[in-house]
C-alpha cells in the first residue's frame, strides 16, 4: 500500500506576486484533503518566492528554479515531482472553487 497522496496539485509560478496568495489559498482550502501541492517557482524576480515560503502547510512541496527556465521546463520538473494518482493543474492567476478537487476525483 502506498503512502502517496491521491492527488497532486501542480502549479508553476513566474512573477505572480499580485495573484499568488489567492491562488494558493484556494487550493489549501479545498474540501478534498488527500493531496500534495507542488509549486515550481521558475526564477521569479518579484515577491513570489517570499509569498510561497510564508506558508507552512505540509502539503506544499516547493521547488525553486534558480533562474527562469520557461514554462515547458517548469512543467516537466513539476510533473516529475508529482506522486499522486491524479494530477490537477493550477495556474498562478486562477482561483479554484472549494470543491474543485473533490468533484474532479
């Protein structure tokens, strides 16, 4: 039996400070709780990293690219990290309804 989460929520981030807190909060407040939250910071030069690091939720897996590699490279890095049976893609400037993951699962 695996200890992996049922769902991996995966969000690449690049200079998203203006929207990021709302996006992260909308995932952490989901009604479905068996998930990991993989966030790949793609060399942001704004406050994105400090916003991500301000969270202490153990479901968050933070990956920091020291320089901007681009969306495709960040997507590949994040996908390799995801352990869930299902993957939910989240954009840095989106907000998910509280039951999004529950309904998708």
